[in-house]
C-alpha cells in the first residue's frame, strides 16, 4: 500500500473527533481520528456516492 496522506475538514480545527480521508490512486480511505486503525476502503465510485448522499442530506436526522 502506498503511503497515505490523511486530511480532515478544516472545521475540525485541532479537534480529536473528526473524520479523516486519504485519497490513493485506486481507492479512498476513511477513518475517525479517534480510531485511526479502523480504516474503511472505498472505490472512487463508492466515495462519490457517499459524498453525494451527504450533500443531499440522506443522513440528516
């Protein structure tokens, strides 16, 4: 696996409970800063679908 560069939203500031994302050549990886060893691997299509669903409010309660 290539070296992953993790990024978190600027809204998190120095918070320690934030989502983190790393984009690789063939996958997108997602983790929580609270559980950095628990990493989900998504295909680029799955990532686009997830981002679209979030933007469309599909997870809002």
